C-alpha cells in the first residue's frame, strides 16, 4: 500500500506541477519526505511553494483515517 501511495503522491504532484522533477521518500506510518525541483517555484515565497505542493494531495491528508499523516521534510528548489 505504501508504494502505491508513494506513486500516487508523485503522480499528483507531477500533474499539478507538470515540469517538476519529483522524488517521494517513504518514512513510516504515513510519513513522507519530498524533493521537488520545478521552474514554477522561481519567485514564489516558501509558503506559496508549500501551498502549491500540498494542494496536489491535500485530500490524502484529511480525515481521521488519512493515509498521509505528515510530510516530514520538503526540499523545494527552482530549476
């Protein structure tokens, strides 16, 4: 299930940010780390960058039984 979820997160980010280079690293118990390089981050504040990324999979983080519990680290860089 976690591998499928890792793939799902990656695909959703790539759909939201088409030029992105995305790496999703599985932690444990619904925890993940993200490394994303994308041109769209250029000129955006860190908060706006994070909001853009979270918008791709926010539904996976909502609710009592959400499959994604936390993003422990988000390394975002402009291309």
